[in-house]
């Protein structure tokens, strides 16, 4: 497996060689022989990089070669650190103007070159030593064993096929049968355990069963447990899910808010959480899934919260350890389900569907090699999917498939199944390009089971220098491609989707996570301090990740240990963090959800001159030091959910800042228009900023994402001039690069002055999240040909509005909120909405009007790609107009996967409500995807008895016929 390490090291060295090349192009580098020395470093390291390329093609190598690679890795890091410091000093000198300033510049330059000369000479000696070792170890192609060739990527549709489940139906039926045993009688709590080694799909099976049977229980929860479980968090999560899955009352809303507050502040202790869960569940039939149990002790602590209440409640556990499964289900060991590998037919089906659109498309010449590969996979879904994903990126030829089959040989000789999976996953890792390996290793800084935001992740990749410039693409687009490629290769799992159809986040399968941690340790990629444990390392710390309370363990982190840390990441409340003065070349500072963080902890942030990325999200920080203006390389500054009220004037000196996110209520300084690199700014609070600041927004020609908080009334001083400035800026931004606009309002106020004045129209807009309530659909909406996501609040919507919206060619997500219910039937026909995947229609249901309220009607062929639908209707008016069999055309939405319906019961009789529910359920059942559907009922207090409604109708008829 030496090729794994060598290939990752190539991913480190290639950016370094690019940096050295760029430095050689600078005229300043010719002073005092620096050019000659840098040239020597580049040439020697380039030669060694070529040797690494050869090593990366091998399966095994001697311990001497491995030692040489370790030395080369550390040398590469040190050379890059040296170059960073030197370039920074040159940048400082370049800002000097005037006679005196030029003298200062000369002194700075001479001093920088003096120090860099000493350091480069030292590095030169180390390079020569490492080069001599390479010659002594005779690293050349003749001594190395080849491995499979590099991947040629293709098949972008792989990700869509990843969710197709194979061989799971019989397993589901068995588990559902167990869960239904005694469901109609008052039996005691029962525990069903699913056991099997990692990668068999235990979590997938448990989740599918959970979704099928959850409607039979009063409340439900699904939680995951890590190897070092935080029991308090688990029990807090179960309580929140129990509350939210039940029928929500006002008291429960208060309970949810209280639990969420206690959860965020971590004020509830274990005994209190156990009691709160037990008290809530005492008289309820509940279902809870406890996923990925690793120990009996964890089960002991968690199960105390779930009472034996004789209501036929059920618990599902999943674990890799048979003893734990037996312990959970005791004394009913007959309810331990041993999950088995896929049989040969299901294995073949899963394997071929990942490569071909139809499994019968597989050429006959590949049948034998396919059988060989599947035999070696032993029916393990995770292994099958990964090997199939690898083959899907290669030419469909017998020789290529045989080459992959042959390289699996040594991996499949292991005795332990977990080791088997890890070895096979190594193969997928080996086939990653060098640039993806380094990004993949970066996932090791996150805790196990952490949901990793896509945008945050790719911005950190850019800040660390992992993303190489590609011709015709900016760094963000390239990083997005990196992320997508990791998903398509099944290395990470997507979580949710955003308005563009991209995953919002990702997570790493637990077995894959073990692989990453193992690789990161070998590569000295990251040092992890978690739960009073430290990953051992005798090397310099390059990246530091603190997870959990590490205050006691962080005492040893002195200046010498932290001086070469490039990335410092904190997850949760870790207590006291190390002094920032100890970090000399830090590029990434990511401290999130850390309530113990204080202003004094970041007072020296201005000394971190190499910072590219800062996130203090949801941390207890109220002031940003004025020295932040020194951070001339800073690209991202995320201050959301902090207590900051004002930014220092020096913030405008950050000329490379691309993303600035601040909480509501923050005032921006004058001069913001000079930050021409800004692409994202949110949220701009109108009540805290001057018209001059708003006017300057129009100068931000690269701005793509803008968020504004607008306050009506007297909240804004000089509202007239403010409006003029806002209109001027929006007109400038709209014709340039503005893609996403979000407006928040704190009260009912009009912004017609803005939207009716937009000229030219914002033709590049892709997302619009508008908080103000429009009296009508704005005319400019029809010009947004690139719009993919629209959230809009409007007083009343009519058929003409839908005629405008349906012709937006790129629209994927549409959410309409109205203050009035439609007074006409809104017909949605087959023409238009060709790309729409997500549709929310939410008219207000709290009106006192007596006018008849109509609703949506979907015709055959309407919204052909619609996956998710959420709408509301008044049941009495609908049944009175269309009858009890009216299903709004839901049964015609052939692509539907999720359906949420809210029914207003005011003025309705019980039979009308039940008939409507039955009709919707029936319509959903007729659809090919059998969409998951939820029906929410409200307004029960306004329902009427049959006699009462008849009497009211009669009175109304008499009044209609009375003389005037």
C-alpha cells in the first residue's frame, strides 16, 4: 500500500512546485542569490516528484523507501512555509510609498532576503540529504510493482443510481413482521437488533423499516451513536424528535423551544434527560432507532430513557458486534436479525446497475471477470458499489476489468470482514487523482458522523491551497467539481440538496472514515485531540483539530508545537484554546459552536498574516480587533450567530475578501465599496447602516450573493435617501453578477419602490428569497431567465401569475406564500414548469373572510419533474365545490416522491375531513414512486356538527331571499 502514501504526497508536492515556479517569475527573487537557490529547490524537488510518481504506481516498497517519503513530505511542508513567509514580507514592502516609505521598503526587503537566504540554505542541505537517500535506496521503475492505471472519469449519472436498493425487500418484510407482533395489544417494549459487519447496509435497512412503520406509533425518533457516544446529546435528540413527531400543540411548541435552548446551552444533565424522556413516553406507543451501537455500556445508558410502558413500543438497534445485539434484545434473542451479504443474483444486479443503465447491457465477454470480482466482494454492498463505481470510470473492456480484478487479490485474502472492506476501499482511494487525495484526507479533521457543509468545505480547500487553477474556471467552480467527483466515486455521501440541485452537505461512511483517519495518521496530515485522547505523532503538527473538551490536554501545545500549524479547527466547547500568537503560518481558523470563546482569545488575530479563512460561527465573540485589517490574504470571514454589533473601519482594507457574513444588527464602515473582491455579503441591516454605505454596494461588481434586512417605519434614518441609494446599487448589481438575493423584513412593509424601479432587470438572478409581501407578482420576475429558486410572499396569486412563473425555463424550486386564499381554481397544465422539482404553495389559513377559497388543480402532464409538493387547502370549500373524490390531480404527478398536505378544518364536518384524507392517501398510493406523504390537520376547534352546518346554511338561504 505504499502507492497510497506516495500518491497523496504527490498531491502535496505539485502545488509546492507551482508556488516555486511563481516565485521564480518575480523580479524580487533575484536579490542576493535567492533566485539561484529557489531554482535549485524547484529542480531537485521536481526530480523527486517524478520518483514519487513511480512509487505511487507500486503496491509495496521497503521500509527505507517509506522513511524517505516521510522525510520528503516534511521537507515539502517546510519549503512551502518558507516561501509563504518570504512572499508575505515582499507584499509588505510593496505597499510602501514615498521617499521614507521606500527606505523602509528597502530595509524590509533586505531583511526578508537575509532571513530567506539562511532558511533556503538550510533547506538546500536537507534537500541534498533526501536526494542522496533516494539514490541509495535505488528508487526506479525496475524495483517497483505496478498497480492499476489512473481513472478516466465519466458517467455523471452514477450518483442518481446510488440510491437504488437491491435485495432489501425480504429483509424489510421480516423486520416489519417482528415489529407488528403485539402491536394491537398492550405488550411490553420490544427491542429488535440488526447485527452485521460494517458496510452491509444496516442503517439503510433500519431507516427503510422506520419510514414504513412510523405512522403506527404516537412518536418516533432516529439517532446515531458513535464509538465514544455523547449520551446527553443522544437523549436530547430523542426528546426533540419525540416532541416534533407527535401532534403539535402550543404546550409542545413551548417544550420544543425549551429543550432546544437547553440543548444548545448544554444545561441538562443525564438524570434530567432520562426523566424527561420517560415522563413524555409514559403513556405513549413509541418507536426509536438507535443506530450504530458499539458497546453494552452505551446501551445501558441510553435505554434507561425508554420505559417499559406496556403500549407495544419498539426499539430498533444496529450494531457490528453480536454480543451487543444479544444484550440489547435480551431476553428475546429471537429478535436479533443477522444481516447477511447479498446473494449472487442481487450482487450482480447491484453491481451492473452501477455501471450500465440496464444490467443486460453488460457484454458477454465480461461475464467471467464479473463473476470473479463478485466472488471476491462476498456480497458486501459497500464493496460492490465501490468497485462498480471504479469500473464505471474506466473503458468497458475485458483487459481493464481484469486489471482491476487482479489488483484485488491481496486485499481479499484477509480473514476479518472489516479489514476486507477497508482494503477494498483503499483501492478506490488509490484510483483518485492526486488533487482529490489531499481533499479526501482533509475530511479527517471532522468528528465521526459529522455533517459537513459543502460550501464551507470547498472554501477551506481553497484556503489551504488544495485547489489548482483550471483554465476557464475559477477556484470555486473547480472545488465544486472536486466535491462532485468524490460523491460520484462514492467516497462521500450527499446530504440534502440546495436550490441548484447540488448536495447541501456530505457525510463520510463510518468505515470510510476509519480509512481516512488511518491514512491521515500515516501522512501526518492532522493531529486530533478528542475526548481526552490525542492521535500520537512524533512529527511537526501541520493541522490541529480539537473535538470536545481538550483544555487539560492542550497545555502541552506550546509555541514550538504550533508554529507550523496550517489549519486550526475547533468543534464545540473545548474550553481554553491555545494562544493565537503561537500560530505563525495559519491559513484556516475555524471555531464553531464554541460558547467559551471570548474576545480576548482572538485579540491577536491580526498577527496571523497568512490567514485565508476565518469562521467564528455561533461563538461567544462580541468584538473584532482593528488589527484584522492586516490580514491581506483573507478570503472568508464568517461571523454569523455571534454577538458582534459593529465591524472595525479597518475591515475595508481586506482587498482579497470574497465572503463576508455578519449577524443582523451589524453596522458596516464607510469604504465598503473598495472591497471589490467581495462575492457574498450578508446580512446588510438597513437600520444600522448609512445611505452612503448602501450606495457603495453598487461598486461591488463581483457581488453574487446579497442578503438585506429591511425595516419599515421610523427604523431607518433618512429613509428617502436610503431608498435612492438602494435602488441605485441594485440597478448596478443586477446587470452584473448578482445571482442570489435574500431580503428579510421584521414587519409588514412594502418594497415596491425597489422592485418596480429595477432597470435593467437582474438578468443573472438564480435565487430570490424575498421577505416583503408584494401586492402582486412583480413584473421583473418574468425577465429572470436564469432563476432556479424563488421564495416569494404575495397578497393574492391568480392564474395569470402562474402563466408568468411557468415560463421561467430554469426554475427548480418555487415557494409561494400568500395572505389571501385564491378566489379561483388555479389550473396547472402540461405546458411550463418543465424543470420544477420542489413546489410549496402556502396560502394563509387564518382569515375571517367568508369568500369561498379555491385551490390548485394539476392536469395530466403538469410539472413532469416534480419531486416534492407541499400545499394547503380549506377542506369544506373544496369538498363542497368538487366532491369527496377530488384529489387535486395528485395522482397525475408521476415523478412525485414526497408529499406534505395541510388541511384547514374550520367550518368542516368530520366526514369531510376523513374523506379528504382518504382521497389524498389513495392518490399517493397510485403513484409509481409511492411517495412518502404526511397530512397535517389544523383548525379542529372550528369544526361543526352536521346539524349546525345545515342550520347555518338554511339561515344563509333565508337571508339571501329576504327583501332589502
